[in-house]
C-alpha cells in the first residue's frame, strides 16, 4: 500500500469524541490491516494519538475526502 496523506478533523486525536466536521489537518496513513487504518498524526497530543489506528468506518468520520497519494 502506498502512503497517503489525508485531511482529517482535529478530533481524530480523541476518536471517542464526535467529529464536528471533516477535514482540517494532515495525517500520514501508513498502512491497513483488514478493516483497521494505521496512521501518524504529528499534531497528536500523546504518543498514542501520534501513532494510531482506528477501524476504517471510524476513520472515515473524521476524513475530509481530500488527500495525496505518495508512491
């Protein structure tokens, strides 16, 4: 899988909170295993938020639909 940079709402740092919109800042999607998306979020406020993973359906709630594919 190529790495992808995507725009996500800032609450991706705290996925237990609802996203009050989509898009915002970039994260680097580093991989996917089954239905889990792994990503780096440089603006995460904890190490767990900086190197994170979420189910794809949950990730999409924060994703703004814009991204860049890096090959």
